C-alpha cells in the first residue's frame, strides 16, 4: 500500500501541508510519498475545502462569546492533550485557533490552580550555538538513549532534525544501532524529503568509530550521495544542542508519559507526535512558529541508483581489496581506512617531492611519503567550524 500502515493519517496531513507551500513541486512530492498524483490532488482539494483527511474529530474552536470558564477549559484541554507544554505554547495555540488569549501569567495560574504544573524535566535548555540559513543545509542525527519495552526488548529511537527549521524528518523506533538499520531509515527519509548537504553527528557508532577512525561505511555511502558527514568536537556535547534539546522534548512528551509494549506501538506513538511537533507545537526558538512554517523539501532527490565515484583517465587508480586495507604503489603497500574496502581510489601527487595523496573522489584519505619507511596514517579530521571553542 502507498501509505505507511502505522501512520496513514499523519502522512496525509504532512503531504498536504508540504504540497500547500508556495513553490512546492507537487508531482515530485507525490512521487516521494509513493502516491498517484490524482490521489495527492484529491487530498489537496479536500484540505483547501476545509475537509479533514482523517476520521477522528478535530479539536473545536472557541467562539468570541465564550465565558471565562470556557477559556479555562480550553487551556486545560490543551494541557491534558500535551502534558509537557507550558503556558507560552498553550497561549500561542489558543491565539492561532482564534480564541481569546489571556496573559501568560494567567495561563500559568490556571494550570497551577488545577494541578497541571509539574517541574520541567531535563533542566535548563541547551544554548543556541549556530543556525543554518536555509533548510537542508545541515541535518542533525543521533540516537536517543535506549528505552526498555514491556516485552523485554529495547527501543533505540533514531532522530534526524533539520538545523534551520527544527523540522523532525525522521523519528524511528529501531531495534538496534547498526549501520544497516540507520541506512535503511535514511533511504526512506531521503526518498521523502530529498538529500541534505551535510549531517552533523557525534563520534559514536555507526557514523563514528570508537577506535578514532574518521571514516565509516555509513560515511562512505553518504559521500557517494553527495552528503558530507561532519563530526562534533570530542567532549563538547553542547555543540549539538538542538539535537540534545529535541531528545529532552521527545522524552518529556512521549516516553515520560507511557510505557510501550513493543516497537510497533512505539512507532505509532512517534508518528503521531512527529506530526504534532512539526505542525502544531509552537517552538520558542522560532518565535513560537511551528517547524513546518520554515521547512521546504530538498531539491536534490534521492537517486534510483547509488552513484559511483569517477576518475579522469590519466589518473592513477587503485582498487582497495575487500580483504585488507592496503593499496600498492611504487612497489610498496600503503594503508587506507578500512571503510573503503572494495572501493576505487586515486593516487595524486602533492606539492612536496615524494609525497602523494590517496583520494576517494575529492576527499583525501591518506598520504604516501616515499621517503618514509612505512605508510603514513589516515589524514586527521579537521575540527568542525560549527563546534564552539
């Protein structure tokens, strides 16, 4: 079936919202969502005619003649629907729906009087360090800490957030943190939203390596797609504050409120929450707008086939064996990162005599020094300019 079974309503709502944006390529969105254009335009027609694309009832709007008690009931209804939301978000939602909006202090007093105020989880919010100028320049990716499930298994939530808009592109309930699992989820995300320019990640597996290696098999796969992998500085988690803050919100609004039986139940809850987070929940860093107001899908579509790196005919090209990490040059063997086993690399002369670089496309992997007694190690990774000092 074209719609994912666990989130039919959420995907319909997301499709019509993205397709309703100015300049949206609606036929491309239909392809990415896996639906026929006639189906997409049908849902768009219903949406613009103020029809709902879901079967459940919508939250009622307040009328101008509502009493003070009615306003309080609206505040409490919002709070009960979203127990982790504070007065600012609730007041913003009331205003957006056209309801009378009391002062934030009044909203806070109502919540406190009715026993709805609880200490905020996770402590103070992370500091804002940087922000990309447009969507899809940088996506932040990480695993939230694992969650124990009632069936005895563990859930490892994988999250991908657009840096500019804070739009949650992927919130997946994974059974493990293996490369194959991440790559499968990213393929689905890329086919829906297109390709970013780069990912910002920590140095953990599977995008990092505990042994200090810069390159991983996942990073090589992303390179072939034209997506850079940028690692944060060691021992500087504050440089990835958006993702850390997103995880605290996810914990407070999903995992702190319910115990789940299995992965399927978690995924259904995550899909429902992702729709709320992207399209309904006011975000303080966005002046209380929603992430969907700032996000646009990438113009770079996921290719049907994984591109292969091409080299000029005059270049010295070597194939890295699948069984070891060395290439032959000038009668000696030279080490390359293990992640490039089975790949083709180019050997190019550097400025100094007797020195060569080993390249994968435009990326230098290692150096060759013919005057040295052994192979030069991997090229060290440069500290990201996005990391705070």
